[in-house]
């Protein structure tokens, strides 16, 4: 059976991530896209044979994918679940863990799938790191350093930079959602959080330069950076273990390839160039092939690729980081359930 997908939003997330990945996944069909932009409407009809609609998409699909501005995620997800539809929400799922938990409870009560597009779990470098940890190539992981850094001294504009708390903007929610999620996936639950969060550029209202330090229940530590003001980029990963260290520069190639219009089902998609491979001690380590398609393949097979409860856990950490930065304190993380 083919699953009809309705996509809400055709900005960066919808155009460059969700639409091409859905289109490339056997068993899924992009049936409708919500957009009021005539050029984007023409594109979705031309490229995907999808119907462009101005609003309600639930009657046209089995699965609703929400890739609209962050502030709309909760009300749109609630509406879709109440209409009896399975739901994918782009990160962040919500502004607070409490809001996210309400959606999780609603999906459970309706016996519907709710999942979150934490696609960075399928970055090739992160898949490589998880394999190295599973193989005990690093020994015990002592510190996980992870960065999403850019040099963007001139703001791009838009709600991500100019919006206040109600817009759920800023890098802590944007890229920080990925870094915190990866840290928890790699090293387990968090006990304490310390964070620094700043606005460095004129005309920007949301954080554009933040640091998060996590102490995991295991005793391992994660140091996470998100910044638009890094004139010289640090390593994407620097992971220190009791036996060896893994260091990797450069971002995963899949976003770059998707933006270039490369078919995610094409041979070579997700392959990291050899010159960008990381090192384990003195040895070069080939990067695993990136696998964003695996997210939607799981959905086509009736599986939930990302447990939304894990996203609630990560949002609890992000909320603690926000309070830590505001108060200048170390926050204790208390599991919600």
C-alpha cells in the first residue's frame, strides 16, 4: 500500500529535505504540499506531481509532515493527530518538554505514529562514531566534543534570527536540537547542564553563539558548540576515549547534496570524500555512508524511526540549558517520567 503524504511548509526544510526524501522512498507518495507561494506551488506540481494547497491537507493524505516555522509545530501536530493522521514533525518538536509530552500522550491515546525528523542521527560521521564506540575502538568515552559552527557575520534575516521566544528561534533550538540529541544517543541520560548563550550580531534577537556542557549520568561529558560567529571552524567531532580519540572535520555531505538537487536514491549519495575522512589515533577512518533516506524508509515499513519520548528527553535538557544561560548556574536535569 502506498502512503499518501501531505507536507506542510515548503521552505528550506520542506524543499531541500522532506520533499526529495519522501519522493525517493518506495511506498510513499508526496500527494499534497501546503504553500501559498505561486512559484513553490508550480515547483511541487512540476517536480513531484503533488497538489499545492493553501491550507487543510489532512483530507488528502495518510501521513502529515510538518516543516513549517517552529512556533506552528505544536498546533499543527495536534490538529493532524486529532484528525487521525500519523505525523512527522521537523525539529524542534516543541518549545517545551511539557508541550512535547502532550503531543506524545495524544498520539499514544489515539494509537497514532508521532515521530520527529532528527535526521542528524543518520549523518555519516555520527554513524561512524557510533560504530567506533560500539566496537570499543576508543575505550571508554570521556568527553564528546561536537560543533555546528559557521562564519556568518551578516544576518540572513527571517524568524529564526529576529523572532523572540514565541518563534522558538535561535541556534539553541535549531542546531542545538541535533547536538543534544546526538549526545544523548551516544552517551545516555544527562544529569547536569551548564550553558552560555549570547547574541553577537546587530539586528539579531535570538541566540547566535551558544555553548552547552553536559554531564551524563555515566560520568562522561559532552561539550557542544553552535555558532554563526566562528571565523575559524573547529572539528565537527573530537571524541576523547580512554584508549584513543576520533577527530573529524567538515559537515556531513547530505545537506550539501540535497541543496544541489542530487537524488537521494542516486549512487554515491551520502558518500564522504576521502579527504574529509576522520582519524582514529594515527589511522584514517572511512566515513560511513550518510543515510537520511533510512528515516522515511522506516516509516514506509511501518516503523517509528525516532521515538518521540527521546525528543522529550532532549527538550528537557535544552530547557535546562536555557535556564542555565539566563541564570549563570548549573542545572540539575530531572527526568519528566
